């Protein structure tokens, strides 16, 4: 597994954790608590954007961009051509 693929897997989680820490620290200094909800929402939107921008990763992703020939655990792979029954 390439090193940057490993980073791409955890990057959205890191963004969420950093956003949560920013909200916690901002809570100490901001008197308007309504602004904290907006700050948290912005952090979640950024984490979602990072997840989408990092592209498909994980077991379901295929390197060729098409469908994978491996079957899900507990199932059998089907042939790509239809057979006459």
C-alpha cells in the first residue's frame, strides 16, 4: 500500500478531530455559544470535502476504476458474460 493512500484513509478523521479541538478551545474564549455550532458545522463540511476529494479508497475501490472481479466475503464472483440457463 502506498504511503499517501494510508494518509488518505485517515485524513477525514484527522480533520474531524482537529475541528473538535478548535471548537473546544474556542468555547473557552467565545461568549456567543451559537457561533460554536457554526464552527463545528464548518469542520464537518471540510471533513466531508476532504473525504470526497481523496477519492474512493478501501476494499471496494478498484484500481482500474471499473468493477472489481473479487467477490465480497461470503459470496461467489459471477462471470462477466451471461450464460444460457
